C-alpha cells in the first residue's frame, strides 16, 4: 500500500468509529455529518480502486 491508500483507509476507519459513537450517543446531527463524510471517503476510495472492508456501519 502507499501513503494515500493507508491514509484513506485510516480516515475511513476513524469515521466509522465516530459514526458508531454518534449513533450510541443518539446525536442525530453528528450521525448525519459522519455518514456524509463516510460516504465521501468511500466514493473517493472507489474512484481510486481502493478496496474497503465495511465494518457494518
């Protein structure tokens, strides 16, 4: 892997964690923000051929 792929996968993992925490806290606004970020990161990964394992988020 290269630095771009590593960084992107780390951001996806971090965002998935933040999204789960927001859901647990019942913070609907933050859930929407984190979900939007996650969608953008997954789209970016797909555009660059980066395989992303989903964490069930």
